[in-house]
C-alpha cells in the first residue's frame, strides 16, 4: 500500500500570521493519524489544506498520489471532510440531511439507502432523525455530521475534533466507530483533537504541532518514552514548553 497523504514543507500565511511554518508529514493507508497542539498551532489550517478547502502559500500535499491544488476535484472524490464548526441544513430532518448528502455520492457503486442506513447506525440518533436539525443539541448535530462523514466510506476521512461537544458515552461510540472504519474498511483517518485520552485510544501515530511546526511525532508509546511521560498530556506540556 502506498502513502495516503504526503505533505511536504507546507507553509500557510494569513497576512502577517504564519499559520504553518514548513510542516511535513506522511500518513500510510489505513492509519489513524492525529494532529495535536495548543490553540492556534495550525492544526485546522493543515486539515483544511489536505481537505482542499484552502491552498497552501507554498509546499505540497498529495492524497493517494494526487495533488490537492492541481487536481482538487479528484482529491475530493476520495475524501470526506468534517470541519471543526459545521452546521447541517436546519430545516431538513436528520434523515433528509443524510439522504441529501448521500445523493452526491450516487453512481459510485453504493446505493443511497445503504449509505443512509449506515449513517443512521453511526449517528445513534434513532427516532430523533425524523426531527428537524434546528431542534438538535450541539452534540446531536455533531453525531449527525460524523455519520455523514463516514457513511460514504471515503478512502480518507479528515475529521477536525470529531467528538467536540459530545458526552462521554457518545464520544466513546464515535471513537469506536472511527476505529472500526479504519480496521474493517481500511479507511485512512486524519484527525485533530484536544482530548489526549481520545488520541491515545484512536491514533496509530501523532504529530504535535506548535506555532506552525511539528515539534514531535511518533506513536503514543514512542512519544511517552521519548519524553519520559506517563501520558500524552505530559508529553503535550513538555513538548510545547521547550519551543
Ligand atoms: P485550535 O486548537 O484553537 O482550533 P488550530 O491549531 O486549529 O487551533 P488554526 O485554526 O489552524 O489553529 O490557526 C492557526 C493560526 O492561523 C492562528 O493564529 C489563526 O488565528 C490563524 N488563522 C487561521 N485561519 C485564518 C484565517 N482565515 N484568517 C486569518 N488568520 C487565520
């Protein structure tokens, strides 16, 4: 299997702000790769570039060998992107929303209803899927959006803080679901998170970003050993202190 993502020397400027300052990383197919780091470190910026939402100032990213700038539409056919703050159409019911989103993927070998059924299962929203999205709590909306992201079985799912705002039980369900897709479908997952327990549970490898640079990278075990830390929170504090 070839690499799912190869990011090389990514730089992104927003006016005076240098959001990414030469970020390179590589994610193998089927891996769950996590970006962690303090607020404003550049995680979302990196995910948005891989997700073809914004272009880098310089540097490149290839997703399954396809360049995200030159061939963005080909990349979009292979990925599913869950933004940090996303809304669903408020006047649709959850079920209508899932069906609407699945319809974009029609003709790619999978039935819309099969995708919707999968979305229903992932969301765990049951009968509430018949209600309009505008009446959903923050966590319910998040579950609907996570379901939308995974039900289409993308080759690469890019998930910006997938369990943000979820209670413990639902966060656990979503984490198990994400792991299941990686293990059973071979889905590659690129995610960001502030929850170090989540990262330890989910990620095969982690990159710690600070001020637009990767300051540490490895499996959670390797990082803990390197920093002589008992958990990833300690690694996080140490790695961001030295820079
Ligand atoms: P958080 O953990 O708070 O979500 P993050 O690591 O995802 O943070 P980014 O959202 O990537 O951080 O932001 C990195 C830097 O780039 C910040 O200084 C931010 O203010 C800046 N930035 C991001 N997007 C824009 C934009 N559209 N315009 C201007 N500055 C931006």
